[in-house]
C-alpha cells in the first residue's frame, strides 16, 4: 500500500512513524504547507502532486477542519484512491456526499479514529450491527469536557482553570468552544448513530447543550445528592424513530460513567443480543489516534469499505421525557427542591433544549435513571 498523508500535525506524524516500522505500507508523499524534510517520503505543497500520482492508492486525511479537507478527500475518491480520515467534523458533515461517492467509486473509506481516538469504537459498531439490532449508542465522547468535569468534581477546581489545563495538555480542539459547547460530541454521536442505525441524520434535529454554563455550586449540589455530572452523547432507537442528543447528565456516583477520570472516553452500545458493551480508553492524542488510522489502513488493504450501508435521511424526534436538574428561571413542574436549583417533572428532550435556548443564564442536566 502506497500512502499519501494530508497534514503532518499531531496525528499525521504519528501515522508516519508507525507505518515506517511496517513492510506492508509506506507513506510516499506528505502534503504539508511548512517546509519539512523526510528521509523516505516526498513533502509536497500541491494536492495535484498526489491526485495525479497513480502509484498512490490510499490517502490519509489528517488535516482537520472542513475546507480544504472536504475538497481534497472528494478529489482523492474521484481519482480512485481509498481514504482514511481522523476528522469527525468532515465525515459527519459530509456523510451524505462522501459515503455515496466512496460506494460509487468502489474505494475504501474508514474513519475509526474520528470517534473515540484510540478506541476501536466504530469498527466494533460495524461488527455489532452485523448480528443484532442496536438499541442505543453513546456515552462520554469528549476528553476535554470529561477532564474539566472530573477536575471540578474530584479536585474542586474551577471551570476556567480546568479548561486552561485541558488546552495546555493538548486535549482541546483549536477552538475549545467546539469541545465545551458539545459540538465535538455532537459530530461523534451523529456519526455513531448513522452507523449503528443505518440512517443519515438531519443535523438540525439533533439538539446539543454543552457544559460552559456549569458552576462550582452545581457540582456541590450534585455531590450532596450522590450524583456526578458528565457530558453525554446519546442515540436511541425508540418505538417510532430515534432520539439523538448531546447534554450534561447526572449519573449515580457508583455508575461506570461517574468513575471515568481525566480525559478518558467511555462509549457503550446496547444490542438486543449482546446487551450492554462498553469501551474505555484514550479518546485523543497522537499515538492512540494514529493507532486507529493504521488499523483502518490494514482494513482497507484487506478490502473493507465503510462500516454500514448508506441509510435514508432521518430526523431525530426527541420526544423522550426525562427529569432535569435546572438552575435558573425554571417555572414549570417541580418534583424536588435542591436548595437554589430544582429537579423538574418529566420534560421532553426537545422541549428542554428549546427552553434552554431562551434562558441563557440557566444550566440544565438530565437525571439519568
Ligand atoms: N477535542 C477532542 C476531545 C479530541 O477532547 O475529546 C478528540 O476528538
């Protein structure tokens, strides 16, 4: 396998280093705007040098961002090259364009590192859906948010200090708003749900609430009631359709999710044969992420395509009702008073997300049963 790398940042360098140790694959060209010199690969600045090179059969996209990554990946597929990408925003946003194109061109297309970094989550979903109906997917899918919430909960740090540390440790995206407002988790749960349920979700139907409004006083109330707050991405098959959303959630202190430390991820599927299966590990970082890119390269070399067939466009309905912790301005039904905050009666996911949009000082977290 002859590979061209698009991007030579954290992930690209890791892929280059790992493939150098292997005899079955070789990086021969690297697209990089900076001047770099590599002993056994040519650095190029123009994508044409890769697209027009017939010796290259596979492109690894590790640039990040949507543009020009999308145009480059599209052109690579049109040139008949396999594509492996670690870019969740790209694969999620252009799912409806890239999946049919890969199928039409008969090229391999894998993106295991895009969700869960080093966890083989998407490739496990691929295996899981072959033999059973998946009922639910999701969990803790963003290391930065877990790092912040864990530091606030266990070490009493404040939000700003914990976010700065997550940035310094390289967990956060270039723009950390993407992490803390839940957008990174949103991309990951949409992609996971599409694969698990064989659908293509309308983005607008998947609501997202992040953790940026959380305060130390919220964390103290959760602890007093035996709860821990985590940012969860959830995708569920319901009677009539699908419930898919991203939001802070209160889990019991003895639950697996409550005990996920630092920047780790914990992602779970529930299948009608296997029941609950959880996957825990490093959701980011050079070598864990590059590890899964190389796993994808091995799979592509073995002739594997995407994880699931392309499914029809679907809207999440989110009529599922939950109880919620709310601090700030709730005037609906109340089931418990938590001294400065409340636990609501049952409110649908769609209604609570709509309410949060018009109450910019409020913080809400679902109470997991
Ligand atoms: N910023 C992401 C995270 C990186 O914190 O999980 C991996 O997608």
